[in-house]
C-alpha cells in the first residue's frame, strides 16, 4: 500500500486512508449532480480527491475522520495531484487498520513524552513552583497525550504540544548548564507552563485543530494559563502577589516577547528571556525539519513556510 | 500669593509652594558648592528653581513633597522661566496651608467621585457581575480617593483615575441609550474594571506617580485586573470558565485594542468595542482640556501633547 | 415570502428579489452554454444564485438593479448557500413591489434624517459658519436622501451617510454638554461637513456604491469638501485665509487623524480632536450593530469585520 | 576676514558676522551674571558664541539678525568649537557690509531665478493652465525672491525655493524630451505649483525659517496651494470640477507620494508620478551637494543628513 | 491578423500566436476529459485560451514557447476575455513567422543597446574602473541581448535590462552635466553594474522569467555583482580593500537604498545617492509608460500597478 | 584598592584606573579655566570624573587609554556618582599594574578561546569548507585575541568576539546532536564566519570600539566576510558559483535574518536558520548576564537594555 507522499500522477492504487475532510458538493451540469470533495491523509501527508456520482446511501455512510478503503487513480488537476476515487468503502474491524496509524505523530510515543514531562516536574526543587506546575498540567493531562502545539504554525500534529515541551526541556537543561546564573526550577516551570492552556484554547481531534474555543478567542491561552496559576495559588494558599506567582505569571505572559505577538508584557527576568529564545529556536527548527521531512527527497526546495519569512528551505548538496 | 502659572520673568514674590522634586547637586566651581535643584508646584502648574549656598542644616531640613514658604525671583534660563530662591523655610502648622491645596486635582471631590462609582455598581442588575466589580473595587477603594489615571499620559493628577471612570460612566450611559443593543451591566462593569488595577501597578503620592511596582512591570495592570476577576470568581463560587467571567476578563484584556498597545486579545464583544472607544474619547478630550487649562490665555498654542500625535492645540478665535 | 437571511439549504421558494449583480458566463461543457451568475438581495441580506440555460431573449430581458420574481431552491456550493433558479421573470407594476423595499436602509426615513440635519444647521449661531455649511449641503442635498457613507466599510446602505451624520450630531450634543469648552457651532459644522463630498466621490445607486468618480480618485472627498469651503467663502465674500475658514477646513482635513488614513494634517483644535473620535465611535459601533443584525440569531459569532481588526463579534450569553 | 568655516580652535580674529540667534542668559554664579548666548553666521556656515559680562546698554543695543563687528577667540567647548567674544559693536553704514552677504544663498541670483520661472510659465501653451499658474505665482512673487524651500530639510537658504523650482524645471525639460508621452504643460505647471504655498506656510527672514504660520499648521502648504487653484479657477471662470482643475490639484496634492508624507492622494497621472520623482531627485542630490560644500575639504565624511536615512556622505578618493 | 490587444468578445479570428503557457487539465465531467489551459501572447499583450478535446497526439505535439496557428473565437469568461480555440497547429517554416516577432521587446534593437553600453564603458576614463566594469559585463554579454530587468516589476520584456541601463545612462549624463560635483566614471560604472548579475539571478527565455536560480535565491543579484567585482579585482591585481573597489561595491550594494528593499548598506557617496534615484525614476516612469501602452486607448484608467502604490494611472484629457 | 562598581558617594580613595576617555574643557567662569572631563574605568565598570585646574604640563602628560594613579572623592552630580580628582599621576613601570587588568574581559583567556576555535576548524571534515574557514580566520587571527563583538550591543569587551564564537560553538554542538539532520561542518563554519569581518569593520583598542572603518561603513562586515569567501575560493581554485560557496556565503549573508537588520537574503538552508537562532540566543542571554553582573547585588533591577526591547531585568527573589 503506497503512502500518500509516494503517489505520482497516473498511479492506480488500492489502500486505506483517512477522510481528513469530506464535503458534499454539486457539479455545474444540468441538473447538477452530487459529488464528494475530499482530503485524504495518512501519516506521510495528504492529497485532495473527488468521488463523483455520490448516492443517497453514500451521503449517510461517509463522515470526516473515518478510515476508508479506496481504489483510485492519481490525476493532474491545475498542476496539483488529485485522486479520482473509483471505489470507496468504510474500513471494517477485520481490516486490521487503526486510526492512529493514519495521522501525523510526534516521533516519540505520547506516553513517553508525558513521562518525561512528569519527571521534569519531579525535579523542580521548590515545592510551591512544583505544586503550581502540577496543578496546571493536571488540568490538561489527558489532552497532552494527543494535542498539537498549533493549528498550522509548528508541531501541528498528534502529541505535537508534548513533543515541543520535551524538546524545549532538553535545550533548557543544556542552557542552564552553560549559563549557571539561570534558575533551573523557573526555566523548567516556564517551559512546561508556557503553552499549557493551548488544549483549552483550541478544539482538536487526532492532532488536527478544527477551531478555537470561545475562551480561546476571548481570553487566549496566555491569559488562560495565567488564570490557572492564580487558581493554583489560591488552592495552595499562596497569596497571588507573592514573588513566585509574579515570576511564573511573568514567564507565561512574556513568552511571545512583543505585544504584537500577543504578550502583554515583555521578558524582564533572565529565565523569561531564555524561555522566549528557547521557544523560538525549537519552533523554527521544527518547521525546517518538518518541511524537509514532508518534501520528496528529489525536490531541492521545500514549499514556502509562513513562519520562516515565507521562504522555502533548500537542500544544500554538500 | 501668585499661582505658578501667573509668574513672569523678573517677578519678585513670596508664597507657599510644594517641593515636588528636590535634588542636592554641586556647582562646577573650585571647590564645588552644594545647591538644591528643585521643582516647585502648586495646583496651577510647576516651575524649576535653584537654591544656592545650601547649608548642612538645609540638607536635613528639606525633603521632597513638603510645603515650603519661599522668597524668590523669576529669571530666564535657557529660554525657560526659573526661580532663584533667596529664602526658604518649611511651612508651619500655623501657616494655615494644606498639602492638598498644592496639587493638581480632579474638578470633582474624590468622595463624590467614589459615591458616583458606587452608585453605578449598585445599578448593575446582574448579581454575579455586581459582586465581581464590588470585589475588585474593594481592593483599591482607599487608593481610588487619590490615585491618578497615569504617570503623564492623561488624567495625571489627584483622583484622576476616579474622575476618568466617572466621566466614562456618563458617556456609557448616553451610548447605551443611543444604542440599546448594548448591555448596560457589562459596559458599566467594563468601565469600572478596565483600569482598576492601576493603583497597584503604579506607586503614587498626592496624585503624582513616582514609579511602577514590580508587579506592575512584570504582570501589568491589565492582567492584574484579570487576576482579581479570577480571585473574585473563586471567592463567589463562580467557575472561572463561565461565560460571565470570560465576558468581564475580555472587557479588561481587550480595552487597549491592539497588541502593541498592551492588549493580549482584541475587542470581540459589542461592549468591548464600546469600552475601547469610550476610553479613547475620554482620554483624548481630557488631554485637550488639560492642555488648554494649563496654557496661559494669551498663548494661541498649547505645548506639544504626546498622546495627540505630538501636536499642539490651537485656540481658534471664532 | 421568505427574506434572504432566513433561506436554508434545501428550501424551495418563490418570491421577489433584487438583481444586485448579474453576469453572463459560459460553462466548461462542449460546446459551452450561457448562464447567469447572479447576486440576489433584499433588505435582509444577499445570496449568490445561478440561472442555467440562458436564452437569447433572457440576455436582453434581465439587467442589474431590476426586481425579479424567482422560483428556486437553495443548495450548498463550496460550503456556502447558493440559489439554483428554476424560473425567473421581471417584476410587473401590478406585482405591487417597490425597489426601495429591497435594499438595506437606514432605520430612520431619509426625509427625517435630512430634516434633522437642517435643524442642526439652523441651530448654528455664527452666520458665516451657517452659510458655509448650508452652501456645501446644498451641493448634495438630493443625494443625501439615499447615499451610503462608504462602499463597504460602514453605513454602506441607503441613506447611510445622512444616518451617520445624524447619529454623530447626537453624540456631539452630548459631548458639548459634558465638556462645555467645546464650541458647538464648530463641532456641528465639522460633523455635517466631514464626509459631505462623499456623494461626489462615489458613484452609487440605491445605496450601493459601484465605483469611485475620477474626481474621487484624483482629489478625494476630503479635499473636495475643502474646495467647497473655499468656493462658499468666495461666494459669501469671506477671505479664504480668515480664521473661520481655517477652522472649518481644518475640521474636514484632519478628521481621519493620520496621514496614512488620508488626512494631510492632524487634529490641532479641540473640536477637530472631538470630531475624529465621534466619527470613530459612531462608525465602529455601527459596524458591530450591523454585523449582529445581519447574523442569524442562532449564530454565536458574526463573520469577520475588516474595520474591527478583522475580528468577529461574539454574542455573549449574559 | 576669516569665513566661519575656516575658523579653528585657538584662532584670534576680528570680523563682521550676522547675529543669527541671540539669547540673554544668566550664569550659575552667586549672584548670577547676564551673558549672551549667540549663534554667529556668515555665508560659509555658523558657529556658537558667548559674550560674558553683558551691560544694561548691551541688552538694548543688540538684536537678532543684526550685523556686528567682533573681536574674539575660538575655544573648544564640549568637543565643539565656540567663540568667546571679547569685543562687539553693531556694524555701521560706513563699514560697507550688507546683510545679504552674510546669509547662505542659492548660487543663482534671485532675479534670474524668477526670470527663468516666468519664462517657463510663458512657455505653457494651454491658456487655462498658464492663467492658473500665473495666478498662484502672483500671490507670492515677492517672497519667491528670498524664501527657502524648507526649514532645514533641503534648500534651506535665501531663494532656495526658487532655486529648487528652477533646477526641477531643467530636469523636467530633459525628462519630457526623453519620454515624449509626458505633457510638458502639466509637468511645468506641477513643478512650479507643487511648493508654491510654502512662503505662506512658513515665516522666514533672510532665508531663515523661524516658525510656521497658523494656516501652515492647520491647513498645510499642499492644501493651501490646492485652495489657490480653486480661487484661480473661480477668478478665470473655470468650473472647479473641470478636468484641468482636477489635473492641477492632483499634481499638487499627490507630490509627496504617500499619506504618511502628507499627500492625501497618491500619484495617478503620468505627470504626477514624474513630478514626485523629479522633486525627490533634486531634493536628495541638493542635500548631498550642500553637505559636501559645508564640510571642510580635509574631512572625509560629512555630518549626518536626516533626509538621507541619517547617513553621512563619504568623499571617495577616486 | 489581429494583435491580441485588439481582440474583442465575439470576434472570430485566425492568426499566429505564441504558446506562452500550456497546461494539460481535466474537466469535471464523468469521465473527465483532457483539455489545454493556455496563455497566448504576441508583442501587443496576452490572453487566456482553452482548447477542449485534446487528443493523445496533441499532448505530444504542443509545448510551451512554440508558435502556433489558431482559429478561434473570443468569449467572456468571468468578466475576462478568453479564447475558445477551434483549430490549432504548429507554425511551419514556410509560414514565415519568427519567435522574436511574438514577444514584447524593448523599443530599441538589442544590438544597439549593447553598443551604447559598450560605448559608455569606453568613455570611462579611469582604467581600473573600466577594467572592472568590462570584466563584469563580459560575464553576461550574450544574455544582455535578451534578458528582462525583472520578472514583472518593470522592464519585464525582451532586452528590458539593457534598455533600462541605456535609459539610465542618458539620465546619468544629464545629471552629471547639471551637477558637476558628481564623478561621471563612478556614476556610469554604477549604472552599468547595479543590476548586472540579474541574468544569473533569474532564469529567462525570450524575455520571460520562469524562475530564480539557486544562486539568485541564496545569494541574490546584489551580492553576486559584488562577488564579481572582487573576482575582477583579483584578476586585475587590485587589492580588494582599495578605495576604488569599496566605491564600486558600495554603488552596487546600496542601490536599493534600504535594508527592507535588499540593500545591506545605505547610499553614502554622492554617486550612490544619484544612482538610487536615477534607478527609481527610470523604473517608475517606465511602469507608467508600459501601463499606458498596453491599455486600450479608449480606457481612461490602466489596471493597478504594484510598483506604484497599487494605483492605476489616469489619462488626463487635457 | 576599591573596584569602580564598589565606589559610593562620599568615598575618598586612592587607586589605579584607566583613562578610558579624556577631554579638555573650559569652565564658564571669567576668564574660563581648563579642566579634564574624564571617564575612568577598570574591569568592574566605569565612572565619570573631573580634574579641575589643569596645568599646561598636564595637557601634555595625560592621554586617553593610559593607566593613572588617582586620589579622589566620589560626589553626587545630577543624581549620578562622579569622581572629583584631587591628585593624578601616570602609572609607572614599578607600580606593577598592567593595562589588561583594567579592561572588561571575556571570562576565558583569549589564547584558550582561539585554541577552541582552531580545534573546531580542525574538526570540520570537508576539506574545502575547512580551507575557506581557515583562510578567513587567518585574516584576523591576531585581532581575534582582543576584539569585542560589537560597540555596545553585546559582548562589548576584550576578546568578546572570540568568546561569542566559542559559546555559539557549544550551542551548535548541542543542537547538532539534538537534531541530526543538521550538517555539523556547515553549522561550525557558519558560526565561525558569521562575524569574522567585524575586526575590519570596527576600530578598537583594548576591547573598546572607537569608530567604524570606511570599509565597515561602505561595505559592512556581512559583505566583507562574503568577499573573503570569494577570495578564499579563488585562492583554493574553487569556482565561486559552486554549491559549497553558495552555502557558506548564504550562512554569512542571511545570519541577521531580515533586510532591516542588514541581511540581503533571508535564511533558506537548515543550517542558516539554526545559525540565526543560535546567534540570537547567545547574544540576548549574554546581554542579560552582563547586565546582572555589572549591577550591584543590592539593586533589584538592572538599567535598561537596548537589545532587550529597552527593558530592565529583574532579579526575582525565588
């Protein structure tokens, strides 16, 4: 069974894929006919597809985020590959395929990512900081097993958020060793908390964000995390204007660095400066790595990347 | 006794003034001599002054924010008026002068301003909203009697913040009548809460801001007010993700409109849009009014106003 | 007869609508066939529509801005509702329908709006100011009965411009009472004149702007109004460099506040500052009100609004 | 007699100079003593100066913009040359010096500049255009003999405005020959009219701008020139919405190219585009030429130039 | 044979055209059918076209950049003219048509443009400058005969780059005469070298840019030209930090004026300032001229021009 | 002997310091007297100082960048500490003090920094890359022993540039291990070359930049390094358009990321993206560390830091 990023124009193929998007449309003909406008995906990428001559039964059978078995052919439509589906049926239990095999995932198992994050919390020596971090993580622990870090910007896949946190913890450990004036407790806490409210800001399924929550739009994940720190402080009987609360709120609030990027205050502690640049470095390098991974080896240039000044990345032949 | 904005070059005068700023300096002479570099103020304005030949006793006698009696002469120094102080002594009880007479004040008595604010709270029909507003105002009730609304930007005087709120409430009442689709409870709450944490963000005495608090710098008044709403919600057993809490936090968080002006989210409810433009209108027109009030009637142009695109205001002779 | 904003997918319906836009197109078939690409509108909103199998006679019968009777069905096309027209004929006199019932209108009758504006002119106490305002209004009096205030930005409907002026006059009255240092004559004049040349800047029919005039593009409504003030001054024998002319020109020229928003000078009189913020407040709140009015009650969010930082407005459930 | 740009530290000298600025100040000494803070200038440049021990009589004798005879010495004050004046007296008639020899002037005689401009007007073939240009020039003809083109930005000297116009006419002639699709009448008119209201926008004496007029601040030279075109049209019975009036107003209004540079509309005719770039080229190259002229030949770098991205110009040794 | 810019809707025609773009597409029909999506061009303009019912043989016969004979009809598709091709065949030798007649060209023959450039090099009096310019031009001499100056921005046609250089040389000659302080050798060298690496930055055929080279994307034409100057210096035994090399590199590096426009340094020699404004003037006026030339005489407005603030140009009827 | 950052107002002291700046000035007295305006520095910081009553001999004795022995007292001048020097003499050989002890230095010995850089070059496996890096380092090897990385922005001290490179190499090693898709040869080369031309761009003595070179201003260190890569390529017979040269030039040219920050191209290879963010992280964290190091332990806030959005850093008490 061919993965999607290996399908070429003219290929005829049979295989299992995920119905990432599915829309019922009508043709221009008289009378117009129903057809499905589809996005198929697997863990290697995605491709658009059409299924013509939709029956009444089809409309009830097929829904987004289902696994289906398809027989189709790849065509060129407006300079892009597109699948014309000849046959389609829903996957059955005895097909032995599982939804999680068909979405893009972080390269480390979610359970291991969460374990690493918990270990990092355990290493925080200050009890108040540890309690507050634990309280906030507790709010989204289950969602950390599968939520992406963003809709499209970076780490936009299954467990992408936890993966982002774990990689940042690695950089944080290195930087704390290189520059001992940094406080490891604060930096760890900042790394774990900075995006911790994203699972409540976004609505996602299988690592794919479909929308933002009302709270996400009206308050935003930065202040939501800040709210949780207040809630944690009250729960643990720490006055909300104590230095430690200021410090943790400041880390979360300032991590986007500038007002126009969403931070109401700018980094003004050593760890807040470090957090911002660790976040930036991990996000940008992951964009590069993901772009190269999802571009065919034969292509010298990736497609344009919004987060990298709209530039493509070149595979230097050195 | 001449008010400061009536002092002209060459005037010799005796009177009581406030030592708004006082710094000990040394002349360039050999050996250098001590002198005081001073800013005198009263309710009509301020002027710089020098007191030469400072004695050891003087250094212990005079402190900033004291009232003093002065005999002096106004000179021209680098195109600006400057007082040369010939005699100076601290005001005594039997002089019958009071500190509050010497600072710039809102044109309505603080106690009346606070009364109006409390009346407005009382008029909020929704009990949860009323409780939360009451909780937050309770945190700074005493400071509302004298805090300014800003360091220099607008309403920068004694009880300026309460005055700003009261005038905005007036505009809010009008707009709610003109446009009945606006919710008066929410708009009242937004007007009262939008700057409610400023007294904890800034450090002020007699309506004069001397610095920002650590919390003010690291968290900022917008998120501080948002924190208080969370605290109020927990105190009143309202879940922090309830619609009403989102709505109140959104009003506070979005009232600066843009990220580069400090708001982590942009206005997305009708009342949040209204709040922003009411705030803007009151602040800008007050800048104009204050600039005209503190400019001599004979001057056709005020000095430049930072908040008005660095423009001066012209007294049109119509 | 169902208003457009109540039409749902699958609805079959008969009714009268306005042909807001009408374009002849060809299908991709061999040989291609003619069809009409249409935008239908009524006072509640608009919807796109297709009429297939256009005859030679149809091409001569139907023109934009006509009223037609339609039998059709609502379909889903690319996630948007679209009408498939089965039958269409022009409205006849005996159908008893009138064009003005099918366009979006200001909520107050044009004749009443104009009356209010004239009353406000009448209240201007300074005769020169009153004459100049009268002269300029006289140039577009007939067009004020139906012109919108803008193509799409705000008040983009029948008599929208006059409605905008009237609402601003209400705010102006309030603000002059709240802040007596403002000159009511100047503020009234500024409100009436600030957009007075828009009817000559834009080409509109039934409240719908189809284009900008050459003069609108090359000179712009701000300087056109400024020209008219010069013309009025000459007509009334007032030297064009008299204070009153400077003041009126300044109000018009500066009302967009910044150069990048089209104002060659920035507000530098008290009334010019007031005018800008009154204009801003009325325009922004009207955008909110219109967006909520044209969004189905069941929708929690309006669509995105360009003039409000591209944000949608949320109906808070309080 | 040494010109100012040849004076070096330690030089003792006697000569005639202009009192470009003169301020009475007081020293820090007890009691303070009066002294003059002075800017001396001649046609080669300017230098700051001090005259200590001012007498009561001196205060009445010396005024800005007078010619004086000075005996002084050049000292180093805060890394800048400064003259200490030992003796000073007003120039007498029999000294044979004339004010105009002491200000920086355009390199061509004003009378010749004006002659060239009038010749250019004469060459305009379209009578309406010629009449309008003539009308506007007539308003400031006398001031064109000495006004600068700007306060400091470029051509900031005696007759600098007329010189700027004449040089632009030369470039205009060349460009019209190189690109015959340009209309020479319009381009000539645009060049002559684009800054024609500057003498009424600025208040200047001997080519030195001391302030802006009220009209200059409230309306600005761009719209003032636009007003004059309207006035000229009415005088010559040309309707103010005639194509020719649009064209001339458009040239003037758009010549700063962008709203943030003061133009309410952007260039939209061929001649308006040409006018903007001719203006830009002449202004920028004149800044370079003036900076090099007023920098000692031995200095490889000029001082920083605001209008050239705050860069200095290097004398390349080629 | 009708030129493309004279084709109107409903015209039936036969003629020779260039296949500027050719893409194989499939219709929505069941089964889908192949068709060609085409852009036809000649020296007067371009138009989109469709050829339905493509045969297997057609797919092998037709390729982009071929000349073809066509019988077709002009239709209106989405408000734009579009050709429906009824018959198509490749041009044959005995048709007597030549590729160069079908592309837009500079109005002067390439061989004459190159001759003019060589003459200008010959006139450079400094031998080192002349040698370096000669070395760089030698690298792209053949490509100068046909390369455009840009993909779409300006002079985007056959030999557009050489034409741009020649016109700038004319302006340069004029400016050197008007302002003798400019060094003609340096200015000539700057004009010839400023875009000299564009033929290696872009990939073009017949004056049409299809892509950028890897070197163009990773290094850019500005630094590529700078590299060539280094190479030339080494070849001619001139140390790379000699004044003359600095001067020539500076001209090339600074000619875009600002960092955001691609220049790593800003103009800091007189000739570098002149070069930037000559480049700007020639590019902008050429945009205007080309827009007017390719717009039907009956149209008062050209289409929008990206390089001119997205404005259209108006044909003033004077 | 007290280090400068331990000097408090009123302290009388004797010690050796560096004359970092020395200017001869005159007092306002009549007649004016000569005095020295001085900046004293040692490795702990700097302080301004005055030496009154300068003799003719003093003027010849003292020069900037000399070591001197001073007896003085610390006074408060305009709210800043300032030394009044009572006695001063040049340091003698038998004083046993050495210039290098009095300048701020990188915390690692220059010889060790250079050794680490050479080791890194040695580890580059690709011979061409290694040769080119070696060639460029060879040009400034001696200056790498003492040059700062910038005038004030970051690492502005003795051997700051080499220290910056060494710390970036550490981060680079870590990142290459964390993300094996990065090419260590290219990243090492990029880190070593990115600022390699700074010692020729700036003029510095003892780690203190006094000016920029002509080449630094006209070409800039980014293109200078790019020039050296071309020179190295020619020396080693590598064509200048070879992939490896593109790659190395691209690393250097793009490392400031944006045009407005001085990069003519934006990062478009994985290693170029990594280089930019490594550079950013090291520079920003060093600014924080240096600001905290040079602020008294008792101060909760550092002074404002230009490179960190003009914010101060707070010592969180956790």
